[in-house]
C-alpha cells in the first residue's frame, strides 16, 4: 500500500533531532529554522519533555473523558498562570483545526447566530467550518462551501464596522489570526484588534483569537493578540502547545457557559498529551522563553533588514517572514540543498522563520551566515 500523496515532499528522511538541529538517515546535519511549522517550541527532544512523557507512559497513557483526570486540571491551572487569562476555562482537543472548529461552534451555540467574519488571506484549518473560514478556495471542497462566512479585508476598520452595521443580529463571531502565518507573516494592527473587540461588545458577537501558530509565546507574549491590550472571548491553541505531541485546545471566557454534551472529544486531553503540554509550559517558565523569543527575534529581524536582496521583514518575536526580490525565488531550495537549513515559505517570495524558542545565538549566527552565502551563490549564478 502506498501513501495518499497530498504533500510535496523533500527527498530527505529525518531520523534524529536535538534542539534546533535534525539529522537524516545518512547522518547529515541540518539547522531547523522552521520548527516543523511552528510546532517545536522548546527544541527537539528536550530532556524534560522526554522525561515527562516517559513517566506518564509508565503510569497511564489513555482513558476516556468519562472520568476525572487530574493532569487536565494541572494543565488548565498552568495555562491560566502563563497566559494571564486567570478566569478562563479550558477545553482540550487534538489539533489547531479542531480547536478552531470547536471555537466557531461554541460561538454559534452561545449567540444562537450563524454568520462568521473572517479575513482575506486567513488560514484557520482544513476541517469543515475551519476551512470554510479559510481564504483559499483551492482547499475548500464543495461540501464545505457555505454562505455563513463573510470575508473582509484584513486590517480594514471601516469595512468591519460597515459589516456589523449591516448584519447586526446575525454575526456569531469574528475569527482572526494575531499574525497571519500562511499568508506570509502579516500582523493584525492593534487598532484593528481593538475595533474587533469594540464591535463584538456592541453587537453581542464572540471574538475568537486564532493563536494556533502565533500563540504560545512565539511573538514574545503568550498570545500575539495581547499586544493590542484587549481580551478575546476564545483563544485557540495547538502547534507549539505539545512540542510535537498532538494536542490543541481553546481557552474560553467565563461568560460563555458550558453544558453537558456541548463539545466532546475522544483523544483530546489524554494523559500523554497533557504531560507533553505541561513540560512545554514548565520549560518556557524555567528558561524564560517568551522573553528570549522577543529578544532573539528582534536581533534576527534587525540583521535581516541589512541583508542584500531582502525587500521587507515582517513579524514579531520568532515568527518572522522576509520577502525577497524576484531574482531570489529559489532561495529556500538553495538554503536546504546547499547549506542544510530548513525554512518555510509563503508565495510568491517570502521565507518564513518559525524556529524553536530555545534557539541559541550561535544557531542564529549560523543561519545568517548561511543566508548570506546562499544569496551570494544565487547572485553569482544570475550575473
């Protein structure tokens, strides 16, 4: 049996990983500046993370959500503390798409309404409602199509206010990434997020902060939305939450009430996933990784702004995108093949950097040297 080929694969088989480095089956070492798509928050195979999971595995790996699991309460308490959302409640699931799916469903239950506002170039996942709220027609199947999603221009306050005024009692929620990742690293402005909060308050809608990629300390704050100084009603989380162990969740404001059967999951919040997530928070706190992300990101972005061929640098903390001139369209390929550096991309010409928050200064220097050398190599080929 062959695999269902939905991913364009690099001809590399990774068999070992540590910190911000990975090795292939031939023993070749690579610098990982992508973190498995923002998933690796505390570094590959961090010893505390490994020990936490191993210890839990020897105790109990799984039971259903029909019984009390103290480790879920421990995770909720830890998340309340590190996020600053001290009175929010936690629902656990398995992925970012599932987190957004539950957030949207919960908003509709809470308001009794159907319409969702999303934004141009948004990405919220590939499941039914999450993909409908994603601005990419090529991944929306006919069965996912719905007239319940209203797409508006990103960072356009006037368009937002007009939409609310015209659809006052039908809008259940606004869903927005604090920093758009797949689109190419575009920040929601503080003014725009503040306007979303104001409009949701005025019209009784739910503000959903999609923090799947831009959350968990990557921006320098726990949620990148926090830079705007407002609180969302629901925060969705995943990716960096488990450092590679599948886990997702939503933090829910106290005015949104639970009832039996409202949401549900089989594997969400299983003991192994919670152990992995607790390990991440413990390492983040012990190693001051949010502060490190802010400082190292600033250093990296300042350096990128002075490199030949870089047109623009965007992002916060260690969620960075830099746009290249058209002559460097093959930069990502050259970085990987010639300099053994993994990065991400966004079309047409953006390199995305989503490294572990534990990345060292020496690894940042290694990346910057590899980048300069790659640009020099491409420049020489085109002259």
